[in-house]
């Protein structure tokens, strides 16, 4: 293993693990709690990049000097409606309110990512437009009760049963909506892991 870079995903999200595994680059996961509150002085784009970097830096700080050549990937996803970021819902009512606002129209999903290695930071983000058809209050209630989307920005997972039935259009990277823009992340990681490409 000497000289071999280790890739560490700064997340315990099962969705992000599945997406990063698509690259074929071996990795491990680690995460630490950070404050993910957005800074109102920054744009949504700047915020997803800043939170991604905070996640990666927090994991990097936990590594020993023996792991100095580790590559750490942090990412953050948010849903944007009418220019305002929708975070994770606090409870059922909050989730219901979010999904009610999203139904019958389009919104954007932004995922920022930060790759830290050898004192360098590679940062980028992806934007995808998603359109939902009309979802009745009863259908929203059923989705929340069954899928419990409280750990998801915008109170939904595009890959979830029940919710997938209402996605009428996607413009951009589907995987970005799930939680990681795989093509952009792979393009950024490939130079660091040439033997895996």
C-alpha cells in the first residue's frame, strides 16, 4: 500500500457510497459532524462548495500523518426553489410544506464537491433541473410516512419508490440529484488515480 493514495469519502450516506462506487476507484468512508448551516451572505453555489470543503477538511483533520497522501472527498446537496435553498426537513409538517411547494413545477438541485489532496483543493458543483407533476396532499402524506425523507434536502429522494412516479422531467445529471455528480467527480479524481481509470 505504500505510495498508493487512499480515497476517503467524507460521508456515511448510503446513496453517496453507491454513487462513488460507480467510479471503480476503491474508497473508504469517514465523517464527522459539522455545522451545515448556510451563510446568508453567500450564494447557494458558494454555500454548497463551502459546506463540501468543511466536511472534507473535518475528516482530513482526523487523519494521522501516515495518511498525509490521502484524498478526501466531501460533498453537499441542496434543493433550490425560487432562489431559496431548502435544507433537510425538521419534521413531518416541514416535509409536507416542502413537497407541497415543489409539486406541479420545477426546481433545481445543486451538489457541490471538494477534493482535498496534498494541500490542494479541487472544487466544483453541478446543477440539475427537476420537474414534478401534481402530487395530492394524500400522496405527499403517504410518501412521507412510508419513506421518511427527513435526511434528504427538499424532503425527497428522486430514487425513492412513490416519489419517482411524479418526476416528469430532468435536465442535467440524474446522479447529481441523488447526491453526487458522478461524471464531474470521476473527471476530477481520474488524474489522482490513473491506475484505476
